[in-house]
């Protein structure tokens, strides 16, 4: 099936009542047929619903639909994008291990990798996403995953998938891509050789800024790289917390299964059924919306590029952009609704943001409503000046999340604020 059809139908036909819209299964738990049925479900001899911290029929549709759009081998929903990123790391790394992360990532990912997981004994080594050859020198036998964003937030760089995947494959290390900004409509990292995709579903997936959520998707046949791989010994050895289960021996997607059985079981950042239902509604129109977000953002980027008060514009579909060639290669359908531009100073940036009317001062992206953000004083405020430089965030940088309003109105709003 084609993508727009998958976005509307994948993962759901009808329930026992013939319900056309996906029902919200608002329940904590599920009645078992008898105790033997319950025991079989817990022992994975039979697959089925146990408890909503682990699975839920509405969330199951969200997971199957997202998995179909990413062309993955299995997916698991989480309560937020940050939970998805943390679980992707915690699923492979433990105290004494290290992970390799692009410096240009969302501020929450920088604080998670640079501070929070450090306290768990996991070291983060950073590379410049514009220079993937730096990865090679960072790898050792304790490296568990290479994490980067397909289109970076907020510096709007584009990852060179081929270069990163080549190094990862050479060392048999998993790659994990935060594909939130691109969405599976503009880029499918699993088809480019990556192993894991994570998303904040809070952004383009809901599309209207309605709920916080996330998802992890693994590629098909990931088990082939995990099986016997000493980096991922805990997937190949008996899990004592699960009666000696060996994940790589099961005919199920091992990465997302382990997130569900071990991490959702013990840490519990599970999506609510109602939020999963919202993501399902959002996915139905995602292909149409991403086309419109990308087309409007390009018009606005071209307008800003010609404005005398703007020092530079970061939007990879602009011919003048350093990432133009990579964007043409990996994002032929458009480069999403996120762009950033630099003005003279922090004060000028803040005054522009204060003057816009349609663009609202908000820390979110991927909404139908346009948003203007000053990262240095908000999303990235907790970063040191060196971390800000490493992330590509000068004090005068403004980020726009271009919504679905008429682009002429949006340009008029910026014209007034810049005058
Ligand atoms: N990844 C990216 C690229 C983001 O922009 C964000 C949030 O802005 C996140 C992850 C975190 O997602 P959430 O807010 O759903 O936890």
C-alpha cells in the first residue's frame, strides 16, 4: 500500500462491533479467560493483553501504524519523546558503557546525555554531525549506540546517513535516529541502514500540539546484528528478571520487545490510550501536512534570506545552504517546517519574537499554529556557553516552526516584526 493509505488504515480494520473509528480502550487491565491463560500470557507462550503499562489495543494501532510508515520491524509507544530516547539508550547501555551522540541535538537530549545518564555511569562522547569522521576515534568496545537527529533541532543541520552508517556497520554498533523533525513522511532512516528510530509524537504526529508522547521503532531483522554480538551480550544471555528469557532467541523484534518487557514493566513511561488515539488521528493527515509545512517553510526561508536585518538562514532546501546536497539526497519531498535564522544580538532576537502576532512565543514545534522561539533563553537556557556553541546556537538565533496558516500572512507578520 502507498503511504497515504497506510497513514489512514495500517494497524486497524475493525473491532468486534465493526467500529469505523479506532476505539479508545480506556482501561487499566484485561480479564483473562482463566488462570492458565494468564500464566501463558506472562510466560509469552501466548501473546495478548496483560496490563496497560505494557500494552493497550489503542496504543497497539498507533504502534502498528507508525511502524508501517517507518517501514520498521516493530514499535513501542512511550509517554514522551524524552522517554523514548532514554529507553533507547537504557536498552543497550549500562554503567561503564559509553554512547556516541551528535552535538547538534534537542536541548533535552543534550542534558539527558551530558548530565542525567552520567549519574548512571554511562559516558557520552560527542561528535559534530557535520563531520561524521569524528566518530571513528570515539569508538571502543564499550560503545553501545550512535545517536543523532535526521534534521537537527534547532541548528537545522542534515545528517549524512551514509557516512554515519558506514562507521557504525564497520564496528557492529547500533545507530539510533531521532526522526521527529523529518517524520517518516520526509525520511525513513531504517531504509537508509539505520537500526532504531525514536520520535517525539508530541510534534508533527499530533500536529496540533495536543499531547506529549513518543515512539521507538526498530528495523526489520535487527536480530541478525544482535545475535552473538558481544556489544549486546544482555540480549544474548538469559534475563534473570524474566525466567531466563533470551531476547535474541525469540521470533519477535528484540529491541522493542525488551523495552516493553523490561523498561516499561519497571519504569512505566507508557502512553495513555487517549493520547495514542490522538496520535492515530494525527497520522491520518501527516503526509498531507508535511508537504504543506515544507512548502511554506521554504517560501519563508527565501523571504528571510533576502532581508537586510537577517545575518543567515538555516533551511536545508535553500540552494545557498551548506546542507543542500545532503537534503536533496535524503529529503527529496521537502525538509519540514523548522527553520532558524540569526539576527544581530539576543536583544534584537527577543524583540522580533515579542512583535510577531501570528507566530506565538512557545517552546514547541510541529504544531498547525506557527511558533517562534528564542532557544538561547528558553529550550537551551540550561546549556553552558560552550555547549551552546557546540550545538550551533548563537545568542541571536531565532527558531521558527512554520505552521499551516497561509504563508503570505506569515511573511507579513515577520515583515512587521523585523521592521
Ligand atoms: N526530540 C526532538 C527533536 C524534540 O524537538 C523534542 C522536544 O522538543 C524531543 C525529542 C522531546 O520530546 P517530548 O517533548 O515529547 O519529550
